[in-house]
């Protein structure tokens, strides 16, 4: 009985103690919810924050619920030095673990912040409006470090922010939600849809830009050794309020920076961060613009940033099957204080190119070009232009080999852009020339002549200008050498130029057995307007180019007879080519009138001879 009595008495004692504790907690909770305590808490918090930040801080409401162990604060306003509302928060709700205070640690189970408005003003010639927050607490924290003793440790398990509105120098930015949690030794910060919009002002008008970050996630391990950034569904859009550049122009590329709609995914590991340096590894990247034709399936690089210098190593860029490998690149970013501009250098770039991969964005004519090309070059430049060094291009079978150098000048305005290449040597062996031509879905002319030239070697240069291309150089072929200079006028749609040769086997090229080597020069003008040629060929059903050729023949062999001083004039309307050949004599001119309808059947040419007598005087 004694033992039972003792036990029952102990149970009653514990019950009484628990009842007293509960009563005290309920009393404290009731007191904490009173308006007096609330006003006192608001006053203490406002005074402490204002003193700590040395700024005007206001709080409308604050409450404590000891039973639920949570604190709520609403109507928070922080003003900057100009008395502008820099931070406005509708409500902060904190769920905490009170028992952790006994161990000198404040554990926050969760924090929720709703409806945040931030004003950030950062003028070019002065400090930002938030600078006082960085400067003042920094001095205090340094002073606290000098004091002995342990401070209260704060442990945050999770937090969420909803509806963040940021105005940065009058430009609006919105964030739907930011979520933070600490779990299994890893800190994770997730940003849902950072949305921004801005205008770009150009000579032709305004381009509206929009960006949506999609899902941005930052992971950091407790020891800080592992850091990762992952972006999924990044969307970049632009609209210049004008039709796309290729509207009504099916032969123009679809790429247009005035009409972007790119979806991208990126993932990077942050390897090191310092005061003025950071190293990272871009492990995964892809970007796609379904309308413009950009489809980057792989993007990788090791990145090191030290001050204004950026080092990129092991960079990979892949569009379709086309792959670009850049072992090492150095960039110097612009520095206004030092007056330096952007510059960059890559010693060697390797490219495995399938040109049809860039057909949709840049050149639809290449849509069937599937011959693999291997390219190697060096590159350096600034924001004004770039230089191409040691360009080497070859096919897998080496039937086509090109070595060249080049440069690109005057990025802006577009009308002054110039691209220049000097081809040191090019070799095209039999089998590759017609194979290259057959990659294009265009009507093909003089294919027999191209085949008959045999091995072609070339050295010369060409320029790509605003709606104009210029080509010049020397062709060495098995049928003779040809010196040429011609120009493509993209405005008026004409191909003009001249060619010179001193020993071309013209008869073998055009299957005219009686015609031998020729020494001549010629000028030509060919209509390359698709609209004009289409209309003419529809009317006459022709298979020939439209234009004219004028030739001055110094010497030519015909049936083992050497003829000199011959002038030829050829006119072609697309269906019929006709002309006159005149060999001038002292008293008479020997003339031939000819016509043909197909360059591959020149043996069927119709020829009509004429004799022209000159006027002469008695001395003659």
C-alpha cells in the first residue's frame, strides 16, 4: 500500500506541476497577444532596427504566439537616405523553436515573406541608395568581432518569399517566388520566374525585350565546397514591331535579333569564389529558337574570371551535328576607368561542320549541304572587328583543301560591315567539284566544263560587303590558267566582271574539236535576278543564263590555223544565245554569226559566215 500510495502521490505532483506550467504558458500567451505588449514590441523593434541601420524603419503590426511558437510582423517600411521607400514588406511570418534558445541558438523552422517591394537606385556618378546598409553594419560587425563571448547562433531551416517587385533605375523586375531550404547538409535556393522587360533604342526604332528565368536553382553544401547553379526553361524574347527580315524572302535566313524567342537550359558548378575572381564549369547548356533556327544542343566550358580578364578552356559548342571545340580563349572585358574596350583571343579553334546545320538561321541555300568539312583557325579581335589566322579547311578525303587568312571590320553600322579573305592556296580534285555543286537545289549550268577542268588550284582574295561580293584571283587548271575579277551586285542583281587567259583549251572544254588553245580577255554581265529570269524563262522556256559577253581574242588555233585579232560579242536572253565573231583584216573583216541553246551541246551550234569589206583609199 505504501508503494502504491507513493506512486499515486508522485503522479498527482507531476500533474500539478504540469498544470501550473500550462497555466503560466497560457497566461504568457494571453499577455503576449495584448495590444500593450504588441505596441511595446513594435516600439522596441523599430528603435533597434533604426539604430542598427541608421535609417527610418516603420512597423505597423507585430504579434507573438508562444503556443504556436510563431511571430508575425506586417507593414514594414525602410527608407533610404533620400527618404524614399526603399523596402516595403506586407508581412513576415516566422515559425521558431523556442527550446533552442536554452542552448544559445535560435532555430527558425520556417519563414514566409509576402509581397515585397524594392527600390534600387544606382547612378553612374554616385553611390547606390542601398550603400548605407553595406557600410554601417560592416563597421559594427568588425567591432563585435573584437568583443569576447559567443553570440546567438541562428539556424534557418526553410524560407519562402512571394511576389517580389523590384524597380532598378526605373526598370521593373518581378519574381514570383523564392524558396530556401536546408536539408541533408545542403542549402538550396530556388527562384521561380524572375521576369524583366526593357527597351532597346535603335536607329530604325524600338526593340522590346523580355526575359523569364524559368526555374533557377542554387545548391551549396554545408562546407561550401560544392556549389551548383541550374537553370531550366530560361526564355528570352524580343520584338521590334516590324516583320521578320525573311518575310516574303524564302532564300534569306530566319535569324533575326529583332524577333528572338529562345528557350535555354544551363547547369554550372562553381569551383571557387574570391574577392575579384571566380572559377566555374559549365557542365550543360542548350538553347533553341524554333522560328530563328538556332538549336544549340550542347554548350560546355571551364570558366575563370580574374578581375576584368576571362579565361575559357575546353569550350564546346554544338549546333546539330556541327561541333566547335576551343581549347583556350582569353577575353578582356571593357573597363571605363582605364578606357579599355573588349578584346579576345583564341589560338586554335577546331570545327567539324555540316553546313546544312546552319541553313535555316543563316543560309537556306545550304539546306542539303551534308559534306563534312574540317576547319582549323585562330581568332582574335575587339568590339570593332576580328582577325582570322591560319584558316585550314579540308574534306575527309582531302579532295578539297583550303588555306586562308581573313578579317571582319566595322560591326556597326551594318552598311559598313566588311568581310575580307585572302586564299593562299586552294585545291579541288576531280569528284569534289560536282559533288559540292550538287549540294545546292539550283539549276546547274556548264557542269561538263566544270568536270573537264580537272584539278583546280586557286589563290586570290574576296570581299563580302553590304549587298555586294567581290572575287579576284588566279585559277590553275588542267585546261589552262584563268585570271578573273568579278563582282556580285546584290542591289541591282547582276554578276559582272572580266577574265583573262593566255592558253586555255577552249575547244576541249566546249567539245569543239576543231578549236584549240586561246589567248584572250573577256568581260561579262549576267542577270541574277530570280524574278526577272523566272519571267523570261517562263516566256521563252530557256535553259541559259541571261546576259552578255564581250571577248577580245589575241590568238586562237582553229584547224591548225592560228587566227589573231578576233572580237566576239555574245547575247543571251535565257533561251537562245547568239553572237558575232569578227576577225579584222586590212581590207576585209571575216565574220561569223552563231547561236546555240545548250552549253552542253555546243557541237550543235549554228554558224553562218559573213564577209565585210572595209572602205579604202588609193594608197591602200
